[in-house]
């Protein structure tokens, strides 16, 4: 990746739109210079923010509103746009990324501010915009580095240039994994760990299955091995690790238990079979006895019923005769009824003939009188019809005139009403117009009085912005106070941890010194004692007598070189821990002092703002003693300030509402005035038109008044109604007389026809009646009944007859059924005696209870045998499967521990081992610069392979070799200038290795922020010469520094200045 152009607006200290064109530099090595706080580091922040969404510093991360420029107006959109070239999958192509930080902007539709979220846009080489949600991941993919990796190999931020140099092996491993694609080795380790866990899961599953199956194990209480099996079952269910010995013992005992249960089951099955045979035999005997008892009961019942039937036999015979006579009487009743009907019909016919003969003459006389009345009514109706026609014509003409007069009168009335309304409208409009002009004058005066509200609102907005800014800064000050308190706790804890580590180290060091001295003394004494022999000369003084040879103390006789070496390693670990804790305590204390200083600075600034805001000038008010009292005082002031702003806002809102209402009233009033003027003019014109219309209509009404035939419409209608009533009455009279005549004629004709018919039918009816009488008397004689007997028998209805018949049928069926049952019972009993049912039932019950008891016992034994047999069948193959999986797990665990660095004394994993190869190449390139910068004094080296896995993974830890002392020591022992040269050399070596490797990381740039001030003149010259050699190729290198000598050595310079409008940049090219 190589930068081309950087654009900043309202970002950090850059207010205006600022463009930094990297292509303007003639040389690849250039200097970024300027005063402290001018905005040099902000350029690096902008590049890193554009790429990763965070500023460049890893300690003080900034990615939100703190990046919005305080010099720019809030309405100006803050953004960074970075154009760069990168080689991604082939040729070098140009990409553009634009990112807006999270910021506040004024609300476009009201007061206050709203927060805008961070936005990013990535434009690809073909000009298309990449989806926003995926842009960040795509940028990391194009660059091939995360933000932390980019900061350690391409952009060394101020104060962070030594992070990679002093980073632990695990931190370096994360960086090298992306650079050199060693993820596959980590994947191998993770896959082995995953498979190992899967095998453990399978072993756990088998343990669960075995415990589950064991929990199903049932042990009979009478079994001889119940105590031993129960103990094994309990141990297996309660153990977290499955015991193979317990499982094998359980399986052996379970095999014997299943064998015993099988034998007991077979014995019980035979007993149940024999007992069931006995039970079935006794049950059959009981069923047979029950049937015999039932037949004895049936026989007794049948004999009783037959005796009752003998007693009812005579009564049933009489009832049968009565039923026959009733049916004969019902049969004769139809013939008798027909004879009676014929007899009545003859008498009725004779009566009608007599009646018709008497009425017919009178009806003919009335017919003649009705004919005369009808003729007279018809003549009267014709006369009335002629008169009605004449009157109708006269009335119709008069009514037409009255209709025209009514229409004219209605028009005149409506127009008069319209004229009155127009006059009233004209009067009202003129009155309203005068009142409206008065109100408009008052509204204009009120509007002029409230016109200052806009200026007051602008002043209030400025006051509110200052208040909101104060509240935000006060909230940040509260958070800073909390962070300071927390940092104080951490610093105190770090100091205590250091004190504990130092005490532990002192104790262990004293122990090690004592034991080491004792060990050396013991070794010396042991040698002397071994060589001193009686009569042999002493190797020191030559004496042949040795009265007091060395005695080794008992507590030091067990000391060994290995034990002393182990104690020395423990001492080294404690020493490293002490140094680490000392560094943490120092860092914590320094950070606490920085935060306390920053808190005091910010608190003083807010206190000054409060005094200026509350009193308008710097009043001499004492600052509260404690930070809590200060913050609470500022908080109370913020609340008062907010209340004042809200109160002023409420007053302004009321004034604005009142002004808006007045302006609306003025606007509506002017429109209403125009409407009233137009209404007045229209009403005056309408009054004039109505007057002219009324004059013409009055003249036409007078002409119609002279030509009417009747004095009124009612008189004409009354005359027509009277004539119409006469006409109607005449027509009704004529119609009525005509209908009466027709009715009388029809009655005469009908009566004549009826008389003739009756005279013809009478002889036939008399003959039929005589014949019906003969037939009835003959049938009555055949049935042997008299007329009186027939009538008495007919008093019985069909329901009573059916009851008699049912009694007879029931008697016959009952007698027949009793006889059949008696016969069947006698045949079934066949001379046998009644059985003893109580004895037989008791025998069956006893036998059944014995059978059920045996069956229950057999069922329990079967269930226990099945459960235990299933348990045995399930457990046996699971133990074989477990043995196989355990062997697979052992092999995987050994391989995993070896490759993951989990073996004691070999803590370096395979990925670290592979990365040592790449780091060796990086160190080869780095040492060429480091030796040159340090005049051949230092080299960077890897931790020795033998020590790389001791205690922890140190495979990528760096050491420094001093050519002066010929010894290797820790890199943290380097001075500030030496550390800078080492870190710079390492970064340059890594960049060379990345450029030369086949990795997908394309880095053609490096930026270094400060650090040169710690070098002496010779080292600085050497470092600059190395950087110039690197820049002689295609790599772009930028350096931020205040060192004056660098300005003389670097011709291309980017000069950064700052004034009241923010930061500015300009190129100074050689």
C-alpha cells in the first residue's frame, strides 16, 4: 500500500478542507515538522482513521466526537478521504476510502443538536462503491493487516515504537500469523484439540450410558450377592470417572444374577401352569353347578305360573265371546248408518219442494218492480253528466289563472326577502369593516412591540450551546475523576503487588544464597573428608594426623546440584515477576500523575468558564478544596444554568407564540378586509336588481286579477267538487238499481232450477231408502242380535276392544311359556339334586388367589430378569467401545500436547517454531541496520531454542547481544536511544521481509512519529543514512520530529502551522 492523497475537513485541528498530496515530494524520505500541538500527529490519525475507524494511538484511542474539529462550525461536515494504491490479486490499483466520524450537527428543523453516526464509503478501482456494512472487512482484506499489526510494521506512533520490540511471544505470533500465513499450524493444533475433546465427549457419553444402564439394574432382595452388587452400582453411579475394575466386577456379578433369575423364572412358570390347570377344573365345576341351580329356579317358577293360568281359564273364555260380539256390532253399524242417512235425505227433499213452491211467486213480483227503478236511475245519471262537463271547463280556466297569480306572488315574496337580506348584509359588512380596521391597528402595535423576539432567540441559542458544552465537558470531567480514582486504586494495588513480589524475591534470594554457600562448603568438606586417611598426608598441609576432619551438617547432606539449579530457576522467575511488577507500579504511578494533572487542568478551565458565565467576569471566588466538592459545586451551577435557560426558553416560546398569533391575525385580517369590501359592493348591486324585478312582476299580477272567473281558488274548487259529488251519486244510484235487478233475476232462475231438480230426485230417494232398510234387518238377524243389543255393544271403543284382545293373547303366551320352561328344566335336571354353591365358590376363590400370587411373582421375576439382561447386553459392548476410544484419545492427546506446547519443559507450540524461521530472516535484515546504527555494538537475537519452551512460550522473545561484553541480555535493558534504534531496525527488517516474501501484504510506506530526540549525533546520522538507503527504492518514508538537525539533513519537508483558525500544511520541496 502506498499513499497518494489525504483530504481532511473539520477533523482534529484542521478546520478547513485540507489536501495533502504525497506525490508532490521529490524524494521518498521526507520530514513532517512544526511546533508542538500544530497538528503533525493528526495527519497520522487521519490516515489510520480512514483505514480502520480509529486514530493512530493505541493508548489514547479516539474514534468518535473527539475527532470533530473544535475550530470548525458544527454545521460543517467532518470527514477524512484517503486515496492509496495497493496490489491486490495482481496489478497495483487505486482505492479511495472516505470516513465520517461520529459527530454532532445543528438540528435542521428546530433547536439543539443531533448526533450523526460514523459512516464509511469505499470506492473500488472500477469506480463502484462497496457496501457500507462490509467496507471495514474489505479494507483489512486489501491491506492484509489489522490496525494493531499496521501500527507495528507500517506506522510507528509516538511513544509506541518499542511495542513490537518488547512484545511477548504470543503478541508477536498474532502479528506474524497474518503476515506469513501460519494460521494452518494453529488450525492443526485446534483440530487436534477439537478431536481430543470429541473423544473425551464420547468417553463421557459412554460413561453416561453405562451409568444410565447401571441405574436400571434391579437386585432381588433375596439374592445372595445383593450387598456386593449394590455397592458396585453405587460406586459406578456416584463416580465422575468410570472405573474399569468396578465395571468388570459388576458385569461378572450381573452374569451370575441373570443365570439365577432365569432358573427361578423357569421353575415359577411350571408352578403357574399346574395351578392354572387346577383352577380351570374347579371353575368349570362351579359354572355347571350354577347352571343347575338356575334350572331348579326356572322349574319352580314355571309350575307357579301354570297354576295361576288354570284359575283364569273360565274368565278368558267369556272375554273371547264378548270380543266377537263387539266386532259384529261394529260391522253392522256401517249398514245401519247408511239406512239412517237415506231416510233423512228423503225428508229434507220434501221440505225443500214445499219451500220453493211458496217463495217463487213473490220473487217474480219483486223482479218487475226492480226493472222500473233501474230505468228511472239511468235517465237521471245522463242529465247530471252533461251539467258536470260544463262546470269542469269553467273551473279549469279559473284554476290556471290562480296558478299563474300564485307563482308571481311567490317570486315577488322571494325577491323582497332577497332584497331585505342584501340590505342587512350591506349594513353588517360596513359595520364589520370599521371594527376590523380598529383591530388591525392594535395588532400592528403589538407586533412592533414583539419584533425583538428573534434577536432574543439568537442570544438564547448561543447561551444554550454554551450551557450544553459546559454540561458535556462536566460529564467528561466526572468520568475523568472516576478514571483517576480507579487509576489510583490500580496504582496502589500495583505498588502492593510489587512490594509482595520484592519480599518474595528477597526471601527466596536469601534462601538460595544460604543453600548455595552451604552446598559449596559441603562439596569442599566432602572432598577433604574423602581424601583424609589415617597415616596418609593431608593434600594441603602434609600432616599425617587428622584430629578434626570436616563434618557435613545433617540438613545440608541432602543438597544436590539439580535441587540448587531448580531453586535458581524459581529465583529467576521471582526476579522477572519483581521487575514486571516494578514496571507496572511505575507505569501506574506515572499514569495516575498524568490523569491527576489533566483533571486539575480541566477542572480549573471549567471553574473559570463557570465564573465567566455566572458573573460575566472573573470574580475572585475560592475554589472548593476536594474534587468531589468542586464537581458537586459545578453540577449545582449546571443545574441552575439549565433552569435559567429553560425559563428563558419558556418565556421566548410564549412570546413567539404570541407574535405568531398576531402575525397570523394581521394576515387573516387583511384578507377579511378585502372580503368585507367585496361583500358590501355585491350587496349594493343586488338591492338595485331586486327593486327593478319587483316593479315588473306587480304589473303582471294586476292583469291576471281582472280576468279570473271566481272570487277565489277555493270557490272554484268547491263548485267543481259539488258538481262532481252529484255526478258520483247519480252513477252509484244507477249502478245499485242495476245490480239489484240482476240479482233478483238470478235468484228466480236458480229457485226454478232447484224446484225441478228436487221433484225429479224424490221418487229415487224413496226407493233407495226402502231397499237399505231390508238389507240392515237381514244382517241383524244373521248376527243374532237385536237393535238394542247392537247399540249397547257399540258403546265399547277400539281401545277397549284392543285391551280385551291383549289380555287374551297375554294369557295364552304366558301359559305356553311356562309349559316350555317346565319341560326344559325337567330335561336338564334329569333327576339330579341341588348343588352346594357356597362350598364350590370358596374353592374357586382360594385357587384363583394362589394362581394370581404365583403369576405376580413370576411377572416380577421376568421384569427383573429382562431389566438385568438388557443391562448386561448394553454394558458389554460399551466397555469394548470405551477401550478403543481411550486408546485413540491417548494418541491424540500426546500429539496435541506436543504441537500445542502443553508439555512441561517444552511450552513452544508448532506455529511459534515455524515463525522462528521467518523471524530469523527479519532479524538478519534488521541487524544489518542495527549494527550500522550502533557502530557494530549490538545485534538482535532470538531466545535460545533450549530455553524457548521452559516455563512458558518464549520462542519469539528477543534478546540483544553486546559485542562489547560478549553477552546476551534482555532488550528492556537497552537505553532509550538504543531501544529506538532496535525498534526502528526491527520495523525496517520486517518491512523488507514482507516485501520480499510471497505474502499478500503490500506495504510500500512507513511513518515514524518522534523518537530521534533520544539519539546522539552519531546514532542519528547513522539512522538517517539507513532510512535514506531504504527510501532510494520505491518505499515512501515520513518522519515526524522536532530535532533541528533533521531539518538540515532532509530537503523535502511538510511544514505544519497552527493559528486561531486551526492547522495548515504546505510543502517545502528541495
